[in-house]
C-alpha cells in the first residue's frame, strides 16, 4: 500500500460498491455470483462449467453478465438483477474504521456501481454508510450500460456535474479504472487485485495507486484542509 498519497486536489470521492466498500473475503458477492450462475444454467440449459464459462465471457466482453444477457438473450435486466441480488446480507457488517475514514473526506462522496438501485440501497444501509453518500449512480441510472464502457462514465459525469480532474475513483477491478484515468480522474485499485498485480510488477499506467484495504489508505491520504 502507498501511504500518505497526496489527494489534496480532490473534492469528489467516487467509490465502487461491491468488494470495495466491504472486503471480498466476507463472501457476500460469492452469494450473488452463485445466483448468477444458477440463472445462466436455467436460461441456457448448459451444464454448470459451460454456464460459468459463458458468464465469465460476458463479463470480459461487456463489463457485466447483465449486459451480455441483454444483447445475446434479450433478458429483462430488471428481472435478472432482482433475482440475483436477492441474497442474505448476513455476511456484511458495519466497519467503524471505514466510516471514520469516509467522514473525514472533504467534498462530495458518491457510489458508482454496475448493480441495481435496490442492491446498492440495501448494501449501503446494511453497512451503515448510506447517509454518507450524496448519490448512487447505479445500473438503472446508466440505462444498463456498465463500467468499463466509457458511455457509463459520460452519463455519470453529466448526471452529477463531476469534474474528473478533481475526482478520485476507488475500484476493485483494474479494467474499470482505465476509462476513469483517460478522463483525468485519480485512480485507486482496492483489494486483492491491487496486491496481486503489484506483486506481479504490473505497470498499468491507468492504475495510479493501490491498496489492499480501503480505510487505512483513506486515513493516510493528504486531503484538502478546511478553510478556517
């Protein structure tokens, strides 16, 4: 982790939701992924291994399984997301350290997720972070266009009058940071992928900073001081 990163130019703090505002090791997203796989199996009639491979291909090609299902199968995305996001929240718990780290950030805080509005609402409420964010830019707001599609970023910027040069984007998937970097955002890769890529010597220029854990990175960052 790079400690003490200078983020004093940032006034908009943009966060992915899943596996970013909670750690992947809690296993919550695994429950969602299991329901996605079951949906693929029912829809296609493929055996589990082939359904899983198709799901991953859609993720790589379209950014989300949802986008692939819309394009190739004519699936109603609202029905799909309502189904796969209907999982227990038992593995999610509030993190007081993360809440304190978020509270100290000056300016606006927003969530940018490929998930549904309902999904984001219930997860943020469960984490006791829902009151800290000005808005959530979710799948419905993006007209089902998903990160890393540049059109999703354009829609986000237009909807919330975001200035990329003064925005920091925190995300657990490196591929989703590439369009953000191209726009001029400061990019931070969070979680296991940050550690694995760093250990492998990845030199992706669009990943400017890396941290295994979000709260300590935010705590150590140099931020804009309030005007006396």
